[in-house]
């Protein structure tokens, strides 16, 4: 039960973190992007609505203009043949028959009585009370009416009145009636997904190509110059569809990216946690080794001292060559055990000593003869380079000497057939840098990653504590130790220590 509860808590915790880091930001980004896309689409559709409105306004302007031009031509013919009413009637009927948009043509005298009509008139009709008629009569210019119902046909029309003059005097008015339903058909034929509403100057709807709704939320209004009409074009950007399509698309993309980042962050955190646990494990291991070494070192060394003395006595008494070889092996192994115990003691409590200030140049120069002797023995050429000034560091002299000697010993063992060894002391900012370099067999990446682990060694007779002890000592001084190596390209070990007082 406890395990199940722990698993549930872990799942809930991860789900909450995922919700906080991945899901919520993805939703916010997707909503913002979708809203921006809706604004962009609405702007595009606004331009489209304006284009549609302009297009239909131009068509109406063109149609009205053509109609006015035709009427003026007809008025000229009527003026020429004003005495021949039959010929005039024939011309008007032929013109009406060619274009369904015309409801009828009429000839009215100056008193408003219709004299000629292409439509059948059962009783006298007078249009003198029509504003468009009076405007044409008094201004001697073509006049266009508002939309109205015709007295002859009863259709919903607009009338265009052109005065006919003789000797600069109006002798009659020629009237053409345009059918609003036919104009609507013409507009509808040219529709391309938009909705068109035409209103007069009072705001009264004259033509509407279809029912508008809240979805048609983008429009553009254009005024027609020849007639007092306002044309409004509505387009449907389908904002909801645009929003949700963009939202879903961006949510998938954002969620994918955020999920990858979440998994990457989770992986890095796990890796860091594992690394930290590994470091803690190493610290516990070193602590255990230190405690074990501190409690048992003397107990180990006391019998070793007795064994070493007895072996020496036996070797003096028994001079047999074969026995002497055995005594040498025993003596060598006892010395090796003593060295391991000494390393364990340092590994356990390297900071139990009092730190003093020494010159790094002086420390290296004191052990230079020992290193040179070992180098000559192994046919290795050695180079020392000291810093011209004093480089004062806080340390235990013997421990720092041991570190450098351990590193040079490793370098010499990496060059069994000779080579070059160099020890450089330099200053980097406010730190002292001691570099031990060789051109030996080098180390692989795997060896470098485990070099400072206790008991890890690539040597057949190594204890695996040399570099671990070196790192523990340098760490206790607040310094750093770095390895740079590669197979067959030598090894460079860099010790960085803070300068005293810095």
C-alpha cells in the first residue's frame, strides 16, 4: 500500500510539473497565435470586402452610366422624330425588348401626362408629382429617382428622366424605368461568396442578396456616385474555424516542442541526480575507507612491523639464494601494504593537518632531484619551468610533494621506452597552476572518467588510490585537478591552487 501511494504521488507530481511547464504554456502560446491569425485573416477579409464593394459599385455605376447614355441617344432620336409618335413608340419597344432590366420607357409632356408608353396603360397616368420629373423639367438635366413602385407596372423600380429640349425649351421628358429585381439578379450573378446590401441615403434597404448573420463580421461600405446608394459588402472570414484550426495546429507543435524540452530537462535533472548520488556514494565510500583506515591502520602496521623484522632476521640467517629471492618478494609486498595503508590514512583525513604558506616553485625544486633521478633511470628527458615570481599557496608541503611525485610516477610509467616529461609552474589570474605533461601511451575517455575513482587502476600492480589521494588532497586546499589525455598522445595533468591571501 505504501509503495502504491508513493507511485501515485510521484505520478501526480510529474503530471503537475508537466502541466505547469509544458501544457499551460503551449495552450497560452496557441491561443495568442490563434488570436493573432484571426486578426490577420480579418484584415485580409476587410480588404476583400472592400474589393467586392468597389467591384459591385463599379458595375452599378457602369450600368447606370450606360443607361443614361442610351436614354440621351433615344431622346435625340425622339427629338428628331417628335412628330412621328408611331416611330418613337417602335424605337422604345425594340429597346425595351433587348434588355430585361428595363421595366418600360415613357414619353411625358411638360405637364407630366404620359403620352407614349411601352407598357399598356388602361387609364391616364400623370408623373408630375414625382421629384425626379420636376428636377429634370426645371434643371434640363438627367435626373435619377429614388427606388419606388411604378404607377404603370407596380414594380419596384428606379426611374431615369431625361428632358427633351427644342430651341432651349423643354418640350417633354423621356423616362426609363429600371427593374430593381433585375438589378438584384445581375448583382447576384456576380457574387463570389460575399453578401451585398444596397441602401438608399436614408438607410432603407433596397437590395439584399442573402440573409446576413453575425458570422459575416467583416464589411466595407462604398458610396455610388450616380445614384444615392450605399453598397455594403459582407464577407465571412469564419473566425471560429480559423481560430480553432490555428489553435490546434500550434498546440500540437508547441506541445511537441515543450514535451521534448520537458523530457530533456527531466533527463538532465535525472542525470544530475544520478551524478550527485554517484558523488555522494564516492564521498561515503571515501568516508568509509577513511574511518576504516583510521581505526585499523595502527593495528595493521604493528603486526607488519613484527613480520618485517622477523623476515629481515630470517634473511640474515638463511643465505640460500632461492630463499633470499622469497624474502625479497615478502619484503616488497610488506612495503606495498605499508604504502597502501599510508594512502588510506591520507584519503581518510587529508585536512587534519595545519596548512602553511609555501612557494610552489620551492616545493617543486626540492623534489626535482628525485624526479630527475627516476627520469634518468627510465631514459626520460625532463624539463622544469618555474615562474619568475613567488607563487604562495596554502598547503601541507609533504602532501603537495606526494601529489607531484605520484603524478610524475604515473607519467614515467606511461613512457616505458623513454620520452619527454615536463613540469611547468605558472600563474593564471589569482591562481597557481602546476602542469605535469608527458608524451606516453595516454588514456582513453573511459579511463579519464574513472581515473579519480577509488581502487580503479589500469596497472597490474596498482592500488587504484594514487589519483584518488591526489584529488582528495588538492580538494582539501580548495583547488582543482584536471586530466587531459588521449590514446598515444600523452597525458597532461593540471593542478590549480588558489594563491594565499586571494
